[in-house]
């Protein structure tokens, strides 16, 4: 009886461990995609391309929100990056590439910190 309980606890523990690893990997993938698109948005912003900045900032925001849901550890930095991406999008829609680029840079800073934790 004791062997069955020990085996059951071991199996449950292993399942929990591997499922938490899969969740962390998904969050990391979303953060990586958010960084990639935010970098592209920043490049386009520096070139004055508000439309391309807008497209990449929106894609970055989608991935950042997904990462926020999946990763409690990096939640604070992801939340800050989302605020800055939303500001970047708002400014890009008004054709304010310089201001949108500043917010994209801040979003990148927080996204990178979220991966480092």
C-alpha cells in the first residue's frame, strides 16, 4: 500500500513538473516573439515608418499579453512592456514615429528584463 502511495505521489509530482516546464517554455517563446517584433518596430520607427512600426508593435503586444498570462515570474516587466507598446501603437497611429519609438525602446527594456529573471 505504501509503495502505491509513493508511486502515485512521484507520478503526480513528475506530471506537475513537466507541465510547469511546458508553460514556462510557452511564455518564453511569446516573450521572444514580443522582443523580435518590438525590435522591428523600433527599427521602423527610427526610419520614420509609422505604419510598419504600428504593425510590429501590435504583433509584439499580442505576444506580450500571451506571455503575461503564462508567466507569473516576469509578470511585472511584461505588464510594463504592454503599457509602453500600447503607447507606441497610439503614437504610431497619429504618425508620431519618434515618440512611438521611445515607447518601443522602453517596452524592449522590460521584455528583456522579463526573460532575464
